[in-house]
C-alpha cells in the first residue's frame, strides 16, 4: 500500500506521512555555512515533489538509495512558488517488503485492463490468418504482455508514464479502424496489424525500473529497428507466411515515423503505411500538446496565455477561466437545430 | 443524359458516340504542312480524353466553346501510349438543352446524399446550442448547401472533384469524433463544430463552372480567411453568443493548416485546434497519397515500383500484382487467433 | 507630472524621489532568514528599474498594485552590475489623480504629432478617391487615431513602445513613396494606401494598459486578419468601391508578412503587394537590429564585440569606441572628390 | 544604326528588314527528311526572336557567327504561339563596320546618363573625405565608369540587361538615403558609400560581349569578394584612411547578401551593414518580381492568373484587365478626404 | 567475348558489328506516317547507345527481349547531338550461349581482384578476434563474396556500376585507416570492421540482372537495416561475442548515413560511428561529383562552364581546356621550394 | 618554468603552489554581507580552474590583471561538483620575467615540430613549381610560421587551443593525400597546395594573447576571405603564375566551407575543391565530436549516456566502462582470421 497522503493532495503547511519512491538523492553544500543538507526527489503514482532534510544529512543519506521505497514524515512548505517537504533525520525510514515500484510511478489514467481488452478485440477481428497469428504471438505471450502493459511510450514528450505505450497503441489502432472505414481501399487487416505492432520495439527500448530511461539497445538501435527485428523473427516461425505480406508488415513498422528528421529508415511507400504514419503522428502530437496544456493550466499562472513553449514554438491560450469561460449548458430553446 | 460510351470504358480501335463536356479547345499548326488541326479535351464524369479533328479545323472550332456539351462520333486510337479520339468535321454537334455540367465532371465515388446526411447527424448531436445554431445557419441554408455539395476540396492535390469538399469534411469530422472519444478532455461540441465548418471558405475559393479553378477571392484572400469571415458574420447575428466561444471557433478555422508553410495565420493554441489541425492533415495527406497511388497503378507499368513522385519525394511500392500479391483469404485453421 | 528623477538619469549612491509606474510586484522569501522582502519593477518613460523594500514587506505590498502610479523616495545601489532602488516602508505612496499611464511607459523618441501629420499628408496625396476615403475613414476617426497614436508595433522584437506602430507605419510609408518614384509602374495610390493601413489590426491586437501584452483577439486571430476585417468592413460602407480594387487592397494587408513562417495566409501576388511586403520587412528587421545594437552598446561591455545574439544568430561589432572609432570630420583637402 | 523594324514591333504576316545581333546559331536536322535547316536567335535593344532559313543552311551558316551584326530580310510567322522570322538564303548579310554591340542588347529603360548623374550627386554629398575619395576613385575613373554604365546586375533573375547594375545601384542608394533620414543614428556617409560600391565587383563578374555570361573570376571568386578586393586595393592607396572605417566599408560589401544561402561570407554586424543588406534585398526581389510580372502580362494569356512561377513559388494575379480593372480617375466629390 | 566495336569508340559515319546487351526495347509510332519503328538501348561494359530499326519493327522486336545479348550490324549516325546506331532488320541476331551479362554492364575501372585483396588485408590486420571473425564470416564466404564483388553502390548517383560497392568500401576503409592514424583515441579494429561491413546490406538491396534496380527488400526495408540484420545474425553464431561490442558494431552500420534526411534510424553516438559516417559521406559526395564532372566534360560543350546541375545546385567549372589549361610540368628552376 | 602543480592533477583537499595565467578577474559582492570577494580564472597548459580570495579582495585585485602570470599558494576545495582554489591575500604574487604565455594555454597534444616537419614534407612533394613556390612563400617565412604554429583553429568548437590550426591542417592534408591516391583523376599538387593553405587566414582571424578571441578582421572579413587575400597577394609576386591555376587555387580556399550556412561565398566547382571541402568537414566534425566526447567522459557522470548535447543534437553513448566495456585483447585462437 502507498501511504495516506498523495503528492497531488499536499498543501502548504500540512503535515505528511506516507510512503514514496526515491527518484533522486543528493548531498548539497550550504552556501552560507559549512556542511551539507540532503535533497531527495520523492514520487508516488500521482506526481513527484522535492524534499529536504537540514540536519545529519550524510548520515540520513546512507539509509536509502534511489529506487528504494521510503516512509517519510514531515511538513509541507512553499519555496519559490513550489511545494517541498521538510523532514527531520528521524522522519525517514526505508521500507523493505514487496512493493511494485510501478505503483509509485506516474501511470495512465485509463484502465490498463480495458485497453488490453480492446486491443485483443481488434486482433480477433483480423481476418487474415497470417496476420492474426503474428499479432497473437505477441499479445498472446504473457511475458511480452506484461512488459507491453507497463512500458511508457517516450521518456519525455508524450505518454511518458506507466501504460503509456498501451494507451498510445490503443489510440492509433482506433484511429486506423476509423480510417479503414473511411477508406475501403485500404487493407484493413494489414493496417490494424501494423497499428497493433508498430511500437512494440519500445518494450526493449525503455527501462523504467524506477525512472524512465533509454536502454543501450534503445539508444544505439532505436525502437523502430528493434520492433522490425522482433516481428521479423516471429514471422520466420510461421510457415507459409506470404513473402509480400511479410515485407509490407515490416515496412509499416519501419516507415511509421516517416523518413527524415523523425528516424524512419524508409518513407511510407503504399497506402496502409501512409495511413499508419499519419495516425501515429496525430496521436503523438495531440497527446504531447494536451500534456503540455495540462501542465501549463496547473501552473495557476495569471492571465489567458501560458508561458512560451519552446517545444511547440508558441504560447497556449488557457482561456478566461481555464476552459470554463463560456456557458456550455444546453440551451432550452433551439429554433433551428 | 450523358451518352452511352463513358471515357473510362474507351478502348483502342472501338468507335465512340456520346456526349461530353468540352474542357479545352485549341487550333494547332501542322508541323509538316500548312494549316491547322483541332485539338479538344473532352470529359465526362468518369474521366477525360484528348480528341482531334484533322480537317476543316477552323470551321469546326467555331461551333462550340469550352464549357459546352457536345455530341461526338469518332474512333479511338492509341497515340504515344495514351488513347485519343479522332473525329470527322461532321462528327461533332453542340448539344443545347438543360444539362447539369457537374454531371460531366469527375466526382466523388461516395453518395453525396449519404455524406450530407451524416454531417447533419453530427450537427444534431452537438449539445451546445450556440454552436449548433451557427453550424445550422450553414447546413440549413439551401443555397449554401447546394454549393457545399459540389465544390471540390482542391484544384490539384486531393479531393479535386465534384463533392470533394463534402467527402473531406465528412472524413475529418469522423476522425474528430474518434478523437473526442479517445480524449474526453477535448470539448466535443467545439471540435465537431470546427470540423464541420473548417473548410467552408472553399465554397467561395473555387469555381467549377466546367473546370476547377481558383476564384479571385480564393487566390487573393484564401479559403481560410474567407471561412473565418463567413463564420464571424453568422455569429454576429446570433444574440448572446459567448465571446470566448466565438474566438475559439474562429481560431479553429484560422489555425487548421498550422502556421508557417501551409498558410494559417496562427498556430493552434489549444487542444481542440491542435486536434482539428492534425485530423485535417491526416485526411489530406492520406487522400493525396491514395489518389496518386491509384493513378500510378492505372499506368499499368511493368515492375513493382511506380515512377518517382516528385510531389511525395519517393517511389511507391505497387506490389507484385498491384496489391493482390498475397493470399488474403481467411485461413481455415487458426490455432492461436 | 512625472517626478524629478528619471530612470535613465539614476546613478549609484544618489537618492531618488519621483513618481513611477508599478509594472510588477512580488513578495520574495529571504534565503537566509524567515520572512519576505518586497520587489517591484518601476518604470517611467525613460526606462525601468528594480526596487526593493527589506522591511514590512507584506504591509507595504498591500498599498498598491501593478498598474498604479507610486511616489518613491529611496537610494540607488548597484547590485550584480545593475542599478536598483532601495526604499523604506514609509518611502512609497500610491498616487491618486489623473495620470496618463502611457506617460510612464517607454515611447518613441520621435514626435507623435509630427508622425501623424506626415501620414495625413500622404493620405491627402492619394489621388484615387475610393482609396483616400477608406484611409480617411481610419485616420479621420478620432477614436481610432487615439489608439493608433499609442499602440506599440510589437510586444518584444521591435518598436515595442508607445507610438511604435505610428513610427513603423511612417517609415514603411516613406519607403513606399521612394519605391513608387523608383518604380513608376507601381500603382502609387494603392501602394500608399496599403502602407498606411497594413498594420492597423495591431490597434486590436495589443493592449498596453501598463504593460504591452497580446489581446485574446491578437493571439487567436492575429493582427493581419484583424486588419483585413477592419478594412473590409469600412469598404462595405463605401458605395461603388471597385471590386478589384477592394480585393487588391485587402490582399496587400493579408500578404504583407509574406507566406510561410511569418504568418501571412497568402503570398504577395502582384507588384504593389511585393513592394509593401519587403518595405515592411526592411523596416522591421532594421529597427530590431538597431534596438538590439543600442541595447548591447549600453551594456558598456569591454571589447569590440557584443554578447552573442541568439535572435540574430551573430555577434555585433560595437566598434573601438562604440561607433566613434574613426574621424568623421570633413577633410580640408580633397584632391579627387 | 539599328535598322527600321524593332523586335518588339514585329507582327505575324509582316515583312521585316533590319539589322540584328546574332546571339545563337544552330544547324538542325529535319525530322522528316535528310539535311539541315538553320536556326538563329536575333536580338536588338527591344528584345529577341528566333529566325529560320529552310534552304542552303550549311552555306548560309558559314557567313556569320554569334556576336556578329547581320542585316536580315524576311517575313514574320507565328509558330506554336510565338513569332519567328523566316528568311531566304539571300536574305541575310553580315554587316561590317563599327557598331556598338551593346546597342543591340536589352538595356535599361531609364537614362544611363541620368542615373550616373544621380550617383555622382550622392557621392558629392558624402561629407567624410576618406569615403568620398574612395568612391570617387571609381566613379571618377572613366575606364571603370564605362564598364559600370553597361554591366548587367545578373545573368538571369533581375536587372539582366545593359545598364542593369547602374539602375540597381541607383535604387539601392536612393533607398539608403531614405533610410538615413528615417534613422538618424545611421552613419549616412558610410551607408551611402557602401550603397554606391556594394556591387562594383560585378564589373569583373559578368561579360556581355554579346550575351550576358559569368566570367571565370565571377564564377570562381564571385562578385562580392571581387568587390571587396577592388575597394581594399583602392583604400591602400589613400594615405591615412582610418583603419576602423576601412574595415566597416569592406564589411558592408562582404555582408550585403547576408550570410548563408545567398553567398556572403559574413552576416551584417552593425546597423549600416544591416540597412544596406535589406535595401539590396528589397530592390532585387521587387525588380525580379516586376520583371516576371511583366513577362507574364505579355503572354496575353486568358484569365486573371499567370502561369505558376516556380521561381517565386506562386501564381501572380494579373488582374481583370491587366491592372486596368478598376477606375483610377480622381473622383469629383470627396466628402471625407 | 564482347565483339570488336566498343560503345565508347563509336564515331559518326562508321559501321559497327559487335555484341551488346539489350537494356530497353520499344516500338514507337511514326509521327508522319502509319506504323512503327523499333528503338532499343544497347550496352557493353564501356557505355550505352540508342539504336533504331526503321523497317519490319514488329517482326524484329519479337526476336529478343531486354536482358538478351544480341549481335548488331549497323551504321553510326548523329542525331540531335548524340550518336545512334541504325540497323536493318537482318542486322540483328540474338546470341545464345554462356555470356556473363555483367561483362556488358558498366563496371569499375579498378581491378576487382586488387580491391578484394586490399580488403582482405585490412581484415587480417584487425586484432580483435571477435571483430575479425564476424568480418571473415562475410569476406570468407564465397557466395557472399561473389555478390559483393559485383553489386553497385547505388542505382543512380555514384558508383552505379558493377563493382561499385567494392570500390566504395575500399575507399571508405582506406579513409578510416588514415583516420585511425590521425586519431589514436579511435578504436581502430571497431572502425575498420564497421567500414568493411557498413554497406553489405546493398548485396540484398540491388539487383543487376541486366539493369541496376532496387529490390523489394531494398526499397521497403533499405540497405541499412538489411545490413544490420545480416551482421546481427552472424554475431549470434559467434560464441562469447561481447555484448557492448556487438551493439557498437551494429550502431556503426545503422548510423552511417547520419540521422535525418539520409535515412539512418539513429545518429552516430560515439567517435567511431561519427568517423565512419563522415568518411562514407566524403567518398559518396566526392565520387558523385567526379562522375558528374566527367559526364559534363564528355559533353564537349563549348565554354568553361558545365550545364547547371540541379543535383549539385551549381555550375561546374570545366576549365579552359578541360583541366589542361595550365602548365603542370615541373619547373626547372625553383628558387625557394 | 610552469610551477609544480598542474591543473589537471589537482584534487580536493590538497594544497597547491604553482604559477598560472590569469584569464579572468572579477570582484563580486557577497550576498549575505557587505563587501566583495575576488574571483579569478587560472590556467596552465593542462586546463583551467576558478579560484577565490575571501578577504581584502579589492587590494588583492589591484596586484595583477588578466593576461598576467601569477604564483598562487592555496588549497583545493570542491564547490557544486567542481574544484576551486581558495587562497589568502598573501598567497598570490605577480610573476615578472619572460614567460611565454602560450605555455600556459591549452595546446595540442601532438608535437608541433613533428607536425611542421610533416607539412614541409608534403610541400616538398609538390611537383608543380608554381604551387610549390606559393606554399613555400608561407611555410618558408619564419614570421608566418611562428604564428601558424600557435594559432588555434577555432574559438570554441574544435581545435580551440595552441597549435590547433597546425594539427587541423596536418589532418586535412593527410586525408587529401589519401584521396589523391584513391582518385588519381584529381590533380594531386593542386589539392595538396589547397589543403596546406586552406585555413591560413586564421593566422589573422584569431588573437590568443592569453585568451582565444576573434580579431576585428576575423569577425568583419572572416578567415576565408583573409586567406584568399593572403594567397592572392603572394601569387602576384610570382612571375608567370598560370592564370587558371591561380583561380583554381583561390577557389579552393574560398569554397572550402561549402556555400550556404557555413560561410563560403562560392560552392566547390571542380573536383579538387569538392575533395578539400569534404576533407575539411570530416576533420572538423570528427574533432569536435571527439572533444565533446572526451569532455563528457571526464564528467564522471553515472550511467551509459552523456548529457544531451545541444550542439550535436543527441546524447552520446559513453559505454559501460567509458569505452572499456568489452575485452579488446587479442584472442588466443582465431580459427578463421
């Protein structure tokens, strides 16, 4: 269990007693006197917060390491516009036992089980037996599925939390279903199989033992080529898999970031690849935008404009009352609806 | 009525007798002797074809003008790999009467009535009365609707045919419905109203009396600003329309091409605008890709690769048998589906 | 009246007593002890300066708000290479009365009346009656003129001060007069009307109650489209305004930032639009450069090079004695002049 | 003397007898029979035209070379929408004598003497003796001046005719005079000296014996560095020339194309260089635009839009009656001018 | 054996009798009369030439197909500045027998055996046993080596001939040897192994049965990922191969085109990858430049400048006498060498 | 002599007594009390370090200036993860005498004499007497050679130390020797002369009296044009220097940064210029990469990835044990080497 005070509920002046994941730990020198204080970054599934211990810093620091779960007892203060926890040397204890660290990390707000269920339903709707079999060789594999359910979709920009890849895969697959209805000339089975598998290389590209980081393989080879390799290996084991279908499915994975600045070694060369590529871009860009918008809204900054976002190259419009600036209620009378 | 031989059914060596729209007309000098022959571009709803008359060219040319409907009797020949119609001076007659020229132009392969019906359904599902009313002031206006049903979505690149804008608006709206399900934080009403109205400026930006062309207003002001103006004017007539909602809806229209190379004066500044912008890009890019792919497939070129597309910056993969290169049938036995 | 000590004249160690505009106000925690001090940003027409009050900060802070005029009595100190004012709690008083806040903000160094007079002269020289009438409907409107005389031309990059738009409009118009002499094929009336009106949307795009900021309309619609709308509305009221002339004038406004990265929805499509577009670019770029050069020169940094300007992507050459590095006097003898 | 029929006055069906410059000469094989016909490009100061001789082509071709002046007697025909001259073998004679070939090439429509006079006036207004002397060492040198009066400003894009550099230098200098009035902080003398000299390297970069071409030096070193060298050499000969002033003047020349894609080795690093750089860009871009617009207008193409210009990346708006689409007359009554 | 008249030796007016590879074959309609002539593209190892047969075209066309070797007897003519062969219907015979088609295609001017020998020497100098073994598993495999010796390095831009990959690999490897001497901090073994293997995916990416073309795998997966896969599979079979070394070698292959526009899924992330990447770019760019320069020089165009190269974005300087424009002889006297 | 404790050997807690070059000197205010402390940047040939004196700062500061050599006695502390020296007021003495300041600046790790010797050898191998003479007029001039041996190759990005230009010139020349062997069609003499001289303008573009900085001439004219000028002047003094050879050599210098963003006024227009351009790019990019990699490795940061490098746009892979993560030893048994 995860304590009783969640990060997102902390307020200036309140006391806190709860368990947290230690994400960072650092001894820092005082500016105006000799010696060190201890600064740690604490997290639970609702967010993260800095905490400081002013005394016996070196001694306290030896008790735990990043990645440990600790029980902290302290008080919440405001410092330069942000909250921080101040605790005494005796206010921290390392928790031993069998916690799932993923419980202390930010995670998707959607139900992981629901998302898996939806993806399995899509898989079952694939009519081409070869394609269904290769998808099933992943989704039907409990070891893979366990990783697939947890891995984030990125380190920083979007879906950067537990379950992020699953949520992103679900959105892209759903968009591809819509596209296959709008464009009957697209091979629905191929497009959906591609959507389900397009990012599976990320299961090998990220580690998230207690922080999201890029693995050696993820950095030096990248998730696109890793995913290509995983699918190619599975197909090898499926007898009679048509050669052109194999190449097309692999091409969907390789081209889904478009060629050029975004890291795909090839550009989409047929309709299904183009469809997947833009569905992926739509979901990634939109999610990143919405995460950034939410982050800016939570700053509780005065005025209608956010801070300038270098990443997006613009200010966001936060609205007069943060999106509540106009009446949304149904009107009673609608003459011409 | 449109004759009995459609352009798409013509074959080398066959004779043809049918009515066509005259799109272009030109007197051309013979290279090897004095005098002129007549070259005309004929079209019906299934495509266009060049036709030539070798004799009495000047006389024949005086009979009709571009934009007229003519009845042509001639024979079909191959010339440099393309078909052309050869007709005698007496094989052409101008047809007077009440034809709808739009019947002779390329048009969407979807049902225009069905698409309108779908859009009206979306409009009726909008809960916010102000937004519903502004959408309804367009879709409920028979004059507007008549133009909206016919106008193309572009002169060249995609949806460049009668009903193209309608088809594109339907696709974007459908994608936005999917997005509003995936992202409940989006204001569904605002997003759908924006999707329905985002391109209505095109009704004033294109003329298609018998060829698609850009109007003066379309070239000098552009459809984005025209659409902005049309919506702004309607909103003025709706009492009590909330000011922030007005600005947001107008911003959706203005920003839907993204800022920069694509012609929007502003970048999307809140989530619904970002969503619409990428939904629009997805449909435009995909449709353009698929139209180009179809065009390349119809070349009946040998080999698996298309000609190089400068527009897309790549070769397309046409497949071993033009997309039929692998068995798509359901397998009988699926152990692990 | 604005006090007796101007910001630009303050020096380390001197005492100050004068009225200022409060631009920002913040309570800040002491690093080394409990409690707060007060930090405010003060401005008059010659510049701005930070001021601090070390005692009774919360009490003092309650006396005034950003946007107020205060009378400050204090002393000037250097802190980290910049000047700041230190004042006692009793050294600040809110001034009530009828000050024009614009008197406390940075403003053009040119005479506003002179600039208006010049623009009116240009207007009067326009021979085409329709164009003269539409320009006159703005410059002849005292409400509009009052805003036009004060609004800045940008928030940050250039002419970002009271009267900035006026100064910029004057420069662009003067350049266009030169161009119409050099290029007699240009329609002088159209070009000058466009120059006079090209940026009038900025009167609605910026607010400068006491700080320059972008309005909702300015951010979500942008000054280019706002200006288009303002002119289009005025033209509607002028009977018989030729349609092509209307479109051309509107196009000058819409295209004056060029298409693409700079926010115009359309590229210049005829000579007068191209001329205006580059005249606007010349003045904007040059002014920004000169403002930046002046800023760097005032740093009194050692050496001939400025700090690296990210904005311009280069170092500036400040010269050996800040532009005074070589004799400028007339020579007495000029053998070969 | 230059004959009696000018290229710009030729019409289909008329006969022609006049002297022309031979720009190109080519023997071409007949497609449908053995043997050759002769094709030549003829020019006078008003334009150029293709001419053909169907008989005795080899014999006729031996009579003259490109660069010669010939007297042609023939008839004018239309071919593929363009005019051409057809002449008999005996209808051509090489003209010997003392013609100035520049008289047969396209040239500025302005008075060369007037332009020189204007530039000399600017030079004389320079107060700084050193700068005036270096300018005068060029404009006062009859050999240089003779080249300066004739050399074009480019091979293709703008001012590509006899006197083009002079015309461009005059325009840039005039714009810089305007700028020095608008921006008194600019060093007027330096700016005007830079404007007068900025492109003098072109006198060595182009040859125009009878066609505009790039010299070896022009291609391998480029006019910017050539101009730098010419000015640096002159300054060496002026005793006491202040070192900083020397560097600044050289920098104006080197940076006037801006750094990057346009070929300057350095970016403008102080205000006068920035001013010159944008004045040069304004005149070059505008002139290119206007030349292209004129070229499109002369096509007498139907409709309001030009052909697509790859160079400018857009269609031009030619207007309803080629710029005559609206009444320009003064109105009689102007209520509110 | 390959006949007695090589393409590069053919001259206008001479007769020709020799064997050639048929690269293209097309029946073309006469413009001025009914019926067809036959046009074929013939090649041998020294180049290619168009040939025409004016009579019995359909009959003659049925005798052979592209990819066949034919013996042609005809005469050489000039047509529009290029040579072509004209042959009679009886002047062509299909050659059956055991020719190696590669003998008829353009090939490296270097000795293939010498290049292989050099690469083997480099391989033998690799000290790290693991790296040497993985390189040897390719170079020591006769089937691979046979393909490696023949495959071109590109379809169009550079080294686009038999032996092209070998020549390019040799150049890159030689440059990497130089780099490992200049930069002792580079891991010489890793760099050289990467250089030897960096492009081996091209053996599967190009087919050159008688024309260079891209394979399905080459187009849809690309040579970089194919090479990655080939090396990864070999490493799997080498027991104890250090994991970090494996990743580094694979990264060299994946990153050697740099990230972004050039198709690598990852950017070089350590020194050896950066070194290989730029060595590859240097050789590719230089070879392409030199091939283009040679092509332009062979046009025997008048003047010092080549035609404008769109590919390179510039004119080439061909020199006064095609590179022979200055004395290269040693001087007899060198005072200060 | 240069003291006994080198910067690179300093450790927390040790005492230090040695001579250093003073690079920067600043009086800084205390945050928490009145008064100043003194902060100086000290350097020797192995690196630089910050030092502080807490007492009598103003008095101490008057003893020496940046550029002086001082003897410092103090202790080494860690501050915010970096080392710094703390010294007492009496712990610093200005050293008068005849030190060569270059001995206190970072310098190439290679032997300057060796590099010069290598370059002279290349020069002597040039067969063309004209080219050899122009190279010799530089390398044989002791004044030039003295500057050439010391000047850095850049202020920041690569080879930014004493001897940097020499090292870079050696590397580029060596690469060009390799290229001239691989590509016999290149004019070896021209290429090597160009390589030896390509950057000599840097001797006038940088000053390094005690810090590397850009000279006025270096900033306003740039090293490329300066180098062009230096070579052009020397060639003027060599009688009979072939004109085309002169232009080609000058073009090699002018084009060696490629046209466009990198500052060359012209693009390479023949093979030797292209070769030099890419050899220069290879060495510059690789050196910059390796310097950055070394810098990141020395941070002793935990983990396999470096900090993100904005300059390179990527993370670097530092490896499991900083490049020592896999066995490099020769294997004992190599079955198939």
